[in-house]
C-alpha cells in the first residue's frame, strides 16, 4: 500500500508540473498595448469570465478590439486543457490523502467514507463546470464576431450564463479546498489544514460582499496559491512516507534494497 501512496504522490507532482506549465503558457500570451477592462479587472480572461451583461463585453467588441479578441481566443485554446491538469492534480492528491487515512488512522475510516465521496463529487463537478464555462465563453465569442444588433438580447443572456458558470466553478473549487482543509485537520495536520482553508474566505468575500474586479482577482490569486501548495504538501508527505518506513541509522535507499 505504501508504494501506491508514493506513486500517487509522484503523480501529484507530475500533474502539478502540467498545471504550472499551462498557467505560465496562459500568462505568456501577449496582451494588446492598450486596453480598458470593465469592473476594475486587470486580467482579460477573468473579465471575460465575470461579465455582468453586454456592457461588460465592450472590451472585445468592435474592430478596434481585434487584438484583445485574439488574446482571448489563444487563452481559451490553452485553457481547454487546464481542467485535465488540475483535475488530475486534485484527484491524485485526494487519493493519497484517502490512503493515508485508511493506513494510519483505522479509527477514522468512517470519516473517510464520508469525506471521500464528497471530495470526489466536488472535484468532478469543478471539472464539469470548467468545461461548461469554456463552452459558454466560446458561444459569447462567436456572438461577438457576428456582432448583429438583433442578437443583443441573446448576447446579454450568454454573458450572464458565463458569469453563472464561472461562479459555479470557483465555488466548487472552494468547496474542494474547504473539504481538504477539514480532511487535513482530521488527520491532525491542524496548521496545514487551517492555511489550506484560507482561500475559501476570499471567495466568500468576493461572492457575497464585494463582487468587483479587484476582489475577484485577489480571490483567484489566493486559490492559485492553494494549487501551488498541493505539490509542496505532496513532497512533505512523500518524505514522511520514507521516514516512517526507515529503520534507525539506515537510509531510504538501503531500506528499499
């Protein structure tokens, strides 16, 4: 069982590398020289995810914003692979935590039977919500290209549906974070669990108190830090797994041999 746990931790690091690589690819897409985003946003793709209506799509409409549309198209092309990367990251790490609980805490197996289905469901829902969000963004981009005045009502509905999908995705990501935080606390990693759960507070603030661009940007950055923390935790648990199987005065390599 320990080798399965170690294999999953290594797989977690592989998916973490893919996630970081895709994130860097998205950030490397050139931006137009001059642009103005609605609602105080600084990141075009986030502004595209949270339009309040047709008026918030002005930054991608018209011939003068062709460069911005090109930027969004390229980012969307890369982003379609993103759910596979972070979905694999979450799935591998959640499986690792499940095995840890089943191996080391026999008295908490009932908790595992409760937590794990919730984690699996929320992780699957996050990925589905991301795919739905990408589909609706593509629909908005197609409507913007035609730019028919008769389609204004339809464009407004599509814009609002993108925002609904985006909030669903980010909310489910926060649900995964909250469950993982509770899971780590139940494993007696209280400090780690508390730190992991911090991004949930930023989502609640952005969702219910201040749904402005700056608040949403800060929320997205906090959740990005959570995804970066997963490989750090994976390395920690990987080292810990070797130490727990290492007899005194012997190295992990000697033990394996």
